[in-house]
């Protein structure tokens, strides 16, 4: 099922060793791509991708996403080349803007659209054996960049796919203009998803590319009621609350939601007591309190209910123009009942 994806180590995962069993399970269930997100701690996207690749034989592995500014370009280019060849072409390097609040606290400069476009060009030149000399662009200035030859008489000339995790209109347009795939954000309404797809396709066409050559993934929270209630609460209310912590204004503006409800959320005493990600640290009692200030309507942009109802909701995402659906928020094992129903309905 190349049109289906899932995340490995979804959310605030504590044990990185689990990535190997999750990757194998995703491969066995028939997912086309397994995505690896990144948090500063025990979720380094490159390390997890290597473990996932070494544990599987068929499934594609993609970072969704890491940030171009947290590693030197030679480190990123070399890591991607290593994973690409190690996997025999199953690896995709996915980039994103990151969370500005986290970057500000860590002293990492905020990422711009121009930087990501410049960086993508640098990566492709290096992967095709080029030498980047005297580069001075939005992504940075480097006297000389060149990947070491892989062996006597050998050289690099590799096509490594790149994807962009896109949110706002500028990022969506960039994805259509020069990336191979775009991953949309979780909890996008149907209207927002359709509009985002159109933005990507139009940008690709304006850049002289085949719009169908850019794969657009819906990142669709899939939280079935076969899961324990506590888990569902953390994966819906907890995850939404964490997004509202990090970039609530952007999510609310993008979906056309009422900003007054975001202010009500921020003014809540329980919410205000968190300095870290809510989905990672909140107790069940705290999540229940936070649920009162997360509008129920905002949580409907997800697949919920029985596994059959979740599978039907996933299928409807394709009517919005996306090429693939990432069942987001659960492990492959947790998603198995939904996958079974999806496969049954597709026959």
C-alpha cells in the first residue's frame, strides 16, 4: 500500500530502541513509507532512520522532519547519502521549519523559505558529485563543500528524494517548486487540506514542473476507539494542545478557526503551568482539565471511532486531492485494526 504511511516513535517516545520493532511491524503491515520525526533528546531523525533502514527490506523511510540549520551541510549531505545507499534507494530527506519558540530558546536562528530552497539546491549538487565553491546564499556561506569520493574510480551521481513538511502558503509553494513530496500538518480541516494541495500543484505548474510529480501527503491523526481511553486522550487533546503551545496562531489562522478560542486556551491555568510539551508530560487529570478548553470542533479533523470508521475517514482524504495519507499519532501495532479495515475496503 504505497499510498499509506505511518510514523515511527510517534510523539514523545521514550525508548529509541523500539524503532526497530516498529519499523519491522510497519513493513509487515504493508505501509508504503515510515516517517521519522525529530525532538531534541532521544529522537535524532538520522540515527532513527538508520536503525529503521537496517531493520527492514521494503518500506521507504523518510525524515519528517529534520532541520537544515542544526547540522553542517556536509554532515547532512553525507548522512543522506549513507542512508540512501544503505537502503538501496529507500530513503527520503525531509526538511521543515522547526518550532520557532524552541529555536528562540536554544539560540538557533529561525528558518526562512529562502534558506530551505537554497539548501535543497546545495544538497542536490553535492549528491550529484558537484563541488560547491564560494557559496554565499540564504542558507549560509561556505568556502568549499564536496563529498569525499566513495572509492577508487567511483563518484557520486545520486538522485535522493527530498520532501518538505509544509504549513503556510510560502512553504507549500516551495514544496511544489522544488521538492519531491510535501507533508501537510496534522489537524488540517478538509477545506484547508484541499487548499494546500491546490497551492502545491499550482506552484509546481508555475515552476514548469509536472504537478503530479510532487507527492502530497495528508498527515491525518488516526485514533481509533479500540485504544484505551487514556491513550486516546493523550493522542488527541494532548497532541492538539502541544501544537497550540508551539504554533497555535499559525494553526488557527490556517484553518480559519476563532482566535478568541485560542486565547481562552492560553489563559487556562492548567495550560499555563506547562513549560514543556503537554503531550509528553501531562497527567491524565491534567489532560482532562485541558480538554475543557480545546474546542471539540478542532479535534474533528481526525479519523476517530471504530477501526472501520477510521479506515473510511482515511479513504475520504483522497477525495481532497492528496496522493498519500499518513496515519498519524499511533504506532504501527496500534494502527493494525485500521489497516486491516482499509485493506478490506480497498479490495
